């Protein structure tokens, strides 16, 4: 499974970082960075939480 970022859509709210700090973070410029695209089975709940809390639907799982 992969987590995919629609960068133009991301507004840098940081809710996904709060939900899944092991998977994503905001850099010093407020841009979202995926720490890894491939999601292990154990990280699926975190990835789902990050996708769910994004107010602009900039994240999705494939």
C-alpha cells in the first residue's frame, strides 16, 4: 500500500502530521513531506488516520 500526496492541494494544516508523525511531517517552509510512500501493514491505521483528517483531501491510499 502507498500513501500519495496531491501537493498542489495541500495547504499545510499539519493535521496529518499530528495523526501520523511516523509517516509525514511539515518541513521548515510548511510543505508536507512524506517520510515514506510504501506503508507497512502495521502503519495502515496511521495512514488511514492521516488521510481521514486532511481537510482538503490532499492524501490518499492506493
